[in-house]
């Protein structure tokens, strides 16, 4: 092939990011360009697999495209972080479409400037997983020590009277086992990856939060490509790509959920009425968070949050109207 | 040229530079940078390498290293080691070879406070060596029992080498500490048996000391309280799940400082020399970590590790043959190199090969540390032997080398036992439910 | 190690180099003390976190960030001290008695190589640190600017470069190692 494009991400090669998302995408690009482009994928085990450096290495031009987590390092994409507000997003499809539409509508300001944005997406609504104290109501959260994935979730937990604890994924199992923490707030995917289902007993499915992800390309590199290659990239990115994440996350999450069921754990489903109450209780914290974003250069955070809520409702109706 | 060959040549060059007295960290960094620039274009290589020194010293898990060093240094200055030695001597000193056996026992207990072999050896050397010499012990036995006892400093947890192995291979520090516990006790027992057999064959090696009456024994035992408290806090705290390793190390470091103060040993001079000692060891270890991160990045980029693993598995060697060849390699390398450098230089490929043929990573970590520690007491370059010489300049390496042979035999028996009975290592971590992800 | 093997004809230069070396030793000493004070700070932070958690039942979210911050200072500022006192591990297979001329050259090259290496690492780290400064990156929990962590490393590397270079000068002018 005359052109080689390098893609990096921060997860192991066996993860769905590589198997279901990037490898088929790369193959599509190679086929569409009739072999003119060859794609090399660098996973977590490579020199380019550091989670906090995915976007930086694209900007530096060392890597052409990368998939990374918006929240690490923190505060890089302040406007996009609004998608991570508690109880905003429940499903990966609505969340991904919402984030992507906010970007297309220009609501995200300068968050991804200088990048060719191939896709933005979120995961499926995260759960509250606990050892032996089931979380059925807000009161149950009081005094629990829970491992938190992000500053937004930390703030939410604190406002409910829980103690958020920051831990790297590799320390989760041991700390659960010793009872240093009572549980954790995260996806099925991560719970499964750290084999925590064998320790946990309860999983409260409240669609508590989501994390945002990016799939970015170096703009200069994109501009330097021949027209047919640029066209091929555009055809398989953006709208058609963003639409696929709902299905993918269903698949990636299913494995962790099935494993929990196998261990005989209880999955506590929170109904929409209770979820709305929980969301109300956290409004002061959300207001404070949005206010804080102004100092980080976001012009009108309230408007973005407003628009995000509209979009989520719109996509939930489109995709999940028949779920209940 | 295949990149794997570049990796192999780089390994040989790093070893060669180290043998020319280039500091090991500098040798590893030079080869790592040079090799990476050969394999990658400048912009990628410089971009990736720019983060390596920072990342080599930034991880939270590494904070246990200076904390354990701090604890060991201040424990040795607080007079705690002397009380340990005298406490055990009160019970065992009157037997033939009892002072040598007591120094091994005190090293083992001190090893449960101190994370480094050299510090354990130096501390016990200052305390026990003058005592044995004044009682007419043969130089070979006196020096060798302290040099060998010193290796217990790393084997018995806490252990800086196990921490570094754990961080490099993403294993649990708690599981490795638990795994090393029984082998550490076994090593102590075997050393003491070795001393018994030596003095039975040649009674002139060790004259008999006075019997300590029971009234004084209790007093001597009581004076060991601070050591016992520190051990219970640190090791007990980790095993009982009270503390994470970092918390245990901080509690231990704070405790050592506090006990030195309570015993009125914390003079301005002691504080200053303790801080210098801690800084020297910390700087040395972290620079080696930086060098190793550059070197290991190059080795991984060269693909040497994967090729080596593929080759060994395709040849159909038995796992035991692979393990034994590797261990022999370490013993030979250990004659010339220090244990930390050896581990950092080789652990990336060695770990892949050994887990590739099916051995457990925690088990291998304990065996690896046991074997590289043997290098500390093998001539011509055995750091513990040099330390004994530093404490007692009248001892020459030839005398010490002769004296160390029975202890090497004990080490050999221990390694064979650990390989033959993996449960010696694996039982305790499994009992405590450590490990997992 | 304190016997000058061949004192040159320039006693002033000789004295100046020795004084320079002495000053460098003092400076690295001060940095090492500052670093170790930070380490004692880390001990205090961790112990406070434990006490606060066990007794107060609360958690101290910033403990990890603060510990890393202190240890970064301790480690970075201990490295030049280790160069200055010769604490870095070397392998001495041959002793000093054989191949004297050969090892004389090696002995001169080692500090020079050390200086070059530390300078190169400084150059690499500088670039990355400026990138983090430009992005305004902060630590995960307490939002401590990451550039402060980098300042520790950069100052440690810069000081190590100077120490190694002065050791090289000292060896050339006085024949003394370490
Ligand atoms: Na130890
Ligand atoms: Na040796």
C-alpha cells in the first residue's frame, strides 16, 4: 500500500474497541481505497497505548488517529464533559448521538479544535455495584465508600452523602476484597474485566452516568491525503459510525451482566420515577458544576446542558420508546 | 537485520558497559535511547521517550520504595537492631555457634522491618560482628553468617525487590509479600542448620558463651518491643487487610522515626545521616528505574521478548529445563551484578518466557528474588561481602568466600525445595485470598 | 579516594574546580534534604488519611495526589545527590589494578557520558513538560497543575547534568573520582 495510517487506543487487543470497532473500520477503509491505504492498529500493550496520551500523540503527528477517553487527562474537553452529568444519559446509542449532535451543532465550542473528529460516543449508563449493602433508594448511598470513575461522579456521590474513592482499575479487586470500599460506580464492562462479579452481590441499574470518548484524526494528515482517501474516510466516519455504538455497547456490556447473573447476584432496576427523583436531588450539584465550567472557558454551559437533555429525550424516544 | 537481533545486541552491550564500571542505570539508558533511535524515526522515538523518565518515577505504587527505605534506615539508627540481637542472644547465645545463629535470627526479624539486603547486612554487621569477634569466633563464620543473614532483608517482606517486580509485572504486592513469607522463614531455618552442622564438624569455629539467667532473658525480650510493634503494624497490617502496601510503608516509616525519637536516638547528627542515606538509596533506585524504562522500551520495541518466547515454546523444551537454565543464568550473572539491576535488566523477557511455559507469576517472583539475592554473597562481586569488609577491614574476600560456601549450600537446598514444592510459596497468598486481578 | 594522582601546574584552576565540586555537593545536599522533607510530608499525609478514615469515617480524596506530589520531589531531588555521593550502582569486575590506562579513559568518560545523558533526558522531558503546561493539565483528584510535578523532575535532571559535568572537570584536573 502507498499510504500507511496508524491508529492507537488504550485497551487490550482482545477488547471490543479493537475487535468490533477498529479492526472492521480499518478493513472497510482498506477495501474502499482498493488497497491504497494500509492501517496499523496500536493497542494498550504497544508504545502508544497510554490512556492519557491518545489525543496528544495525534496532535503531535506521531499517530494519525486515536480512540481515547474525554476525561483523562481531566478538563481537556470541558464542554463535552456535560454529557457526563448524573442521570442525563441512560443508553449508549442516545448518549453517543447526543454528544455527536452537540458537536455538529457547534455547541462544544473549541473542545476539539485542530482535530479532524471522526466520532464522539459514550458508553452505556453506568451502574452502582455494591458488596453487601444493596442500593435501592438514595438513603442507601449514605456513608458508602465507592470507587469513582470521574470528578463529576465524585461530586454526585458526595452530594448524596457517599464517600468517593479514586483507585486505578488494577486496585479494585483487592480493595473490594478487603472491604476498603463498599462498591464501585462503573460499567459492566469494567466490572467484568477486573473479575469483581465474584465479590459483588448487588448491581443498581440506574443509568447513573456515562463517560465520553473520542475518535480523532490529525487534521494536517487528513488534509494531506488524496481526495478519494479523504472521501472514503468521511463515508465510514461520523453519522454512520456513531450509529453503531449502541449495538456494540450492548454486546460489550452483555458479557459482564451475564457473568453477574451466573454468580447469582441481584440486579436492582431503578424505575423512571425514582430515577427522576434522584436526578432532582442532584440538581444543586449539577448547577454548581455547570457554573464552574465557565472558568474553564465554556461560554454557556446551561444552554449546552439544556440542549443535551432535549437531544437525549429525542433519541430515547426514537430508540427506546418500546423498552418499558 | 531483524530488529530482534538489535534487541539481543543491545542487551549484550548494556551488560558490557556495566562491566566497564559504567553505572548500571546509565548503561541501560544509553542502550535504550540508542537502540530506540535505530528502530524508530526521530519524531516518534523522541515523542515516546520524552514521557518515559517521568512515568518511571510517577506511579503511586512506587511511593512504597522510598518509604520502606526510610523505615529501614531509621530503624537501624534507633538502636532497635542491637536490642534484637541481644534479645535472641539471651536465649541462644550459650549454645555452640549461638551468636552466629542469633545474628541470622536477628537479621530475619530485622528483615521484617527493613526492605533492603544491604541495609540489613550493614546494620547487623555493626551490631553482631564486634560481639562475635570479641568472643573468639572464626572470622569466616562470623562474617559469612552476617553476609548470608543480610539476604533475608529482601526475602522476608517488606522487600523493595518484590515491590519492583510487582510493579513491573503488574502483580499484587500483597500476594508477593505473602508468597515470600514461608521461603524467608525456611531460609532462616536452613542457615541456622548450616551453622549447627559447621560447628559440630569444627567446634573451634565458635567457642561457647555464657548462659544468660532467666531473670535477664525476660528483660532482653522486653527491650525488643519496638521491633515487634513495627512488624505487627507493617506486615500484620498488610496481611490483615488493614493497610495497603503504601499505607503500611508510611505507617512503618513514621513509626521508625517515632521510636528513634522515643529512645532518644534521634539526634541532629542521626537525622542528617539518616536522611542522606535514604536520599542516596532513593536516588540510586529511581535512576535505575529511569534507565530500565528506556532500556525495556527498546527491548519491547525490538520484539526480542516475543521472539524469545515463541522460539522457546516452539522448541518444545520442558518448562523445568527452561526454568533451570534461566536460574543458572541468574546465578552466573549474580557473581558480577547487583540484584536490582539484574532484575530490571532482564525481567521483561524472563517474565514472558516463564509465564509463557506455564509458571505462576507470583511463584516466579519469589523464586527470582531468592536466586538474584544469592548473587549478593557470591564472589567476586558480592555486595554483602563488601559490606562486611567495610565494617571489619581485617576480613579478606578469600576468608569470607570460604566461609560463605555452607550458606550457599543452604540456599541451593532452599531453591530446590521451592521448585519441588510450589506450595511453600503459593499456600499463604491463597490462604489470605490475595492475588486475583 | 582522596589522593590526587597528578597535580597539574595550575594550582588556581585546581582549587577552583575543587571548590566548584564542593559547592555542587552542598547544593545537591540541600535539594536532597528538601526532597526528604517532602517524603516526611508524604508520611504525614498517608497517616492523616488513615486516621481520618478509621476514626472520622470520611475519606481524604486528595491523599493520593499529595503523596505522589511529595514522592515526586523526593525521588527527583535524590537523583543528583546519588550522583554527587557516588551512590549509583557500578560493577567493579576488574578492580583498579589492571588496565590502568584503559580505565583512566573510562573513568573520565563515565561522568562525561552521565552529563550528556542527563542533558538529553532534560531536553526530552522539557518538551513534554511544555506540552502539559500548554494544555493546562492537572492531577486527577486535587487538580494540582501537572507542570509542578514536571518541575521536580526537570530540576533534578538539570542538577544531575551539572553534577556529572563538574565531576568530569574534577577528574580531568585532579584525577579524583567521585
Ligand atoms: Na525485608
Ligand atoms: Na555476586
